[in-house]
């Protein structure tokens, strides 16, 4: 009571001019509350900073023992936050080193008013804060200095911890301590079988170990000072295995490919605990490396947050020749969510997948191509290809997908994705509102020794990340469709200079009664060996053209290694694809490859003829 009485007699006269128009009784009550709070919180000390908004003014408070000791004010919240944090950190550091009340003094530093502690700057009183407080900088500095002296006057124990401490299961955490006490610190846990505590007096840290999931309270005692704080022991929500490597077949792939490869590297390196969720944000970067912020969190777990770096690694493109074509086009108009295709991709096999659908449901649909691993070991799959949409024009959408597929193939652009056991990797995803069209072409190579499932799904919702858990024992995860066809058709196109034109119909497949028909041969590679024979005594010219025999169409053709693209072709119109010369008495061979593309009308007719131009 003697300390409180002297504090009251000293502070009330100085406080009156600071709060103009405030009744004296209110000031007395406020100061009584401040004194009690400061006295009660002096044993276990920790300086913290908080910022709040009061109208247009940001107010930053430096607190100890739940009481505000200093208040900064200003219109710039970020500036107030910075000053509040810095002052709290300075005071905390000084208190850990044993700062005493006698070391606190107010000084003039050039044109500023500051509070010092044995030559160390603690806080600078700015004119804005003083004006908003209704006083002068010198008076406000004296008030703040007195508040600090009151807190630091009795012997105290300072702990570098504000609130509850969380310790990971099986790990330990250190908490610094210090202060102006003179005795020997002891520490005890009220549940030592769960959470133990040891004092390292040489380093002045309290070492806390989490042995079993649970909670305890740690009590620190020295001289007549005693204080406690809660500790919780929780397991991590997950771990991240390093290094994170994206396996690419070219050093600088398109951004979409790099994004998928980096995301696969991240998600397959995360080991999340049961019930924990993974989030990846801000994935971006360059060919030298991509970064992302990864969060693993769940109820009853310790949240893990980490910024990870994915390192691209160049690998050889697998020698993959598709054995089959999988076509997802039945139904073409999708009216409800469901599985549209599910086929088995055998070990060490390659398939070409073509998909083309119209979203015809009442709600938007998300179309997903994914590779599911029902085995008990991780799998690897090489992925290359392209998707297009959502679009309104089915010919254009199908053409864009096919054109970029050829670019990926010719550039040997792709990545190797890891598919852990009991998961599915979503290689492609596209959301489409009603009446919109999606299309795509890809090649998938199973690099492992166990079969995988290739699926095409339409869903009303989409998983937040492309790696999803599946139940390998689920009965529905079986082969669903029979839309599997031969990957290649070989053909010849021969023309003699001066003779009749030669024709080859592409996409005019001869039906077989024992199989589901693939009208148009969509997705099938036509490997055409064209040959021009010139038996005349002089050099001759020839040309290769295509006619839209089945209706409006577009096309992509690989002729002697050069990619040739037709524009939109109306029914029965033709487009010259290639012109060449053949020497007298010679024969010239031309390699032609093309794949019937979604949205276009087939058959089309390839024409090889002599040219008089």
C-alpha cells in the first residue's frame, strides 16, 4: 500500500493537464486500475505489442502483464505497427538482460524526445502521438518512463513467451528467460510424463520436451517470484520430404507443363497425417526453380507451414509407341456428373487418349483426366499432350487441342508424374459452363510394373489439388468402357507423273460387327507412305491436297517433318498441303502423318497428283 500511495500522490497532479475536460474522479479510478495491473503482472514479465483501429487513428499498445504501458497513435497503420513491434522487441530484449527501473531515463536527442536505458534507445516520442494524446512530447515521455519504472521496480522474471507454447511430439523447444531476480530458477511440469522441463542455467533457457500428445502447465519459481504458462504437445500435421524434384524432358517447358510437374513434385513429397489437409499457394518461378507456400493443417495437429523450392531435373523422354487409342466421346453431350471412361493401362504400355465433350448439364461441370494407382507401390507415368476449351466452336476447340498436341510431340515436351499407391493424379482439368466444349489429346506411358487406370470424369465439384486419395478396394474402380482402338493405321499413296490422280480417304473406317465402331478414326495416327514416280525424260512437279469430303473440317499434317495446318475448310473445299519436284526417271518418297481431330467432320480425302504449275 505504501508503494501505491506514493504512486498516486506523484501521478495525479501530472495527469490532470493531459486529459482536458475529464473529471478528476475518472482520472483517479483509471490510475488505480493501472497501478493494480502493473503490480499484479510484475512477477512473470513479457512485453508484447498490439495494434487496433479507432476511427481513422491506429493505436499501437506496448503491453506487459496485460496492461498498456505505451500507446502510439497515427493515421498510418503500417507505421504504427512497425513502431509498436520494434519497441516491444527492444523492451523484451533489455528485460531478458536484466533491465532495472533505475536505468530508465528521458533524454533529448537532437530535436527528439526519447527514453533510454543505459545508453540504449528504447522509444522515441513522436509529435503526432503526443498531439493526439493531448499533451507534450516531454510530458508523454515522462509518463511512459514512469510506467516502465513501475513495471521494472520489483524483482522480476522475464520470459520470452507470450501465451501458450506448443511443442511438436517427440521434439523440444527452448524458451529464453532473464530478469532482475537474484536467486536460482527452478521449473516444474504438472504432467511430467507428457511434457517435461529442464532449466539450462548456463544458456538461460528453459528446455521443454513433448513426449506424449497432451497438455501441461509449467511453473517457474525464483526467490519469491512464481509464474506459470500452459504447454500443449501435438504431432505435426505432416512432413515434407526434400529435395523436391520435377522430372522434365526439356529444360524450358511451357509454363502449364512446368506448373503441373512442380505441383506433382510438391504433393508427392508431402506426408499428411490422417485427416490433415494440404494447401499450396503462390506456385511460380522460372526454369531454374519454382517456389510455393505449403500448409498442412488439421484438427488436433500442429500446423506446418513451409516455403518449398522445386528443382527441375532433365530426364530422357521414354521410348514410347502407343499401343492403343482411348476415346472419351460417349456421350458427347454430358448432362450429369459421372465417369465417362475408365480403361486399364498395362505396365510399360503407352496409350493415346482423345477426349471431346459438350457440357450439357444444368450446372457447370469439371472434366478431369486422371491416372489412378490401385497398387501397393508408387507408380510413374510419362505425360505429354494438350487440352483446349471451354469453347463455343467445336471445330476450333478440337483443332487447338490437336495442334498443340503435335507441338508437344515434336518438341518431346512432357514430364514424369509420380502416383503414390492409393491415389490418382489429375493430369488435365477443365471446367465448362453449360453448352461449352472441351477437347484434348494426350499420350500416357506407364513406366512401372503394375497396371494403372486411365479415367475421364465429369464432376459438379473439383478437388482443390490434383492428387486425390482413392480406395483401391472399391468395387467400382474396374474397367468401365470398351472405347479402345488400334493406335496406328498404315497406308500407301502412289502416283505416276502424268497418270490418274491418287486418293486416300482418312477417317473412313471399315466397320466390324464385333467391335464398337470409331467413326472417323478420331485419335488414330495415319502413317502414310506417299510415293511419286516420274518415268518421263524431264523433271516434273506434283502436289498433295486435302478435300473436306465429310463436311466442314480442319486438319494438322506432318509432311516430311514439317507441320502443315489447314484453315477452316467448308464442305468439299480443298487445301493444297505440299508441292514438290521429282527428277526425270526418279522416284520421290514423302512421309505423311495425321490424326483425325475432334470436332471436324470426317472422312477427308488426301489427293496426290501431277502439277502443271
